[in-house]
């Protein structure tokens, strides 16, 4: 039923514009991220990819330490310039992991956070993290519920 609604969304005669109307919509995203709430694996992988995608965004935009953080160093691409190549790779990996942990702290609404966005764009992205993460966790829970409900009825 939802796929028919998605197909009816395209009213344009231009094929490219019709494809965009069908797939870049709430129903199109619902299909892409969890196959209409029926595929918990895709919902989980989408959650993992969005977490690391936001971590990469914060790696490039930068994260500063909060006032309470002791022994903390800022995270960001500009911090990793210069030095030994292997040390750079290790530092980049460490910073990406710290950014992913920051994403999980923000998404789970933790009160004591070590980092804060380095610029206003980062603050907007932080708000997007909360909304996107909550939405994707909801899709995951819905898909798991649907999967186990189906298994119990057999």
C-alpha cells in the first residue's frame, strides 16, 4: 500500500523529477531506511552509518573541549596536520572514535559531555543528530517489534 502511495507521488512527466518526487520523500526514506518497518537489519545498519556519518561531519567541523574536561584535546581535521603519516592515521582514527562517542552522548541526551561543537554549524548538526538518531531508533524498534510479532503468530 505504501509503495503505491510512493509511486503516486510522482506527477511529473520528467522521469528524473518523478524519481526524485518518489524517493526523496518521507515515504521514500521510510522505504530506504527500514523497508517500511519490516527489515530490522537495514534499520540497524542505517543507524550505524548515520552515527559514523555524523562523526565524520564533526571531525571536519571540529569539537572543542568543555570547561569541565581535564586533559582533553580538541577534535578536528586541522588538529591532524603535520607529523608522521602513521601517527596521523592513528590520530584521525582516535578522533573519529571520540566523535562517534560524542554522537552517542548527544543522541542519548547525556548531561556531562566532554566536547561541544566548535562553531554554529556544529550546533545545528548536533540538533539534527538528536532528531535523526531518535527517528532511526524508532524505526529499528518498530522493525524489531514487527519481526517478533510475525514470529509469534506462526
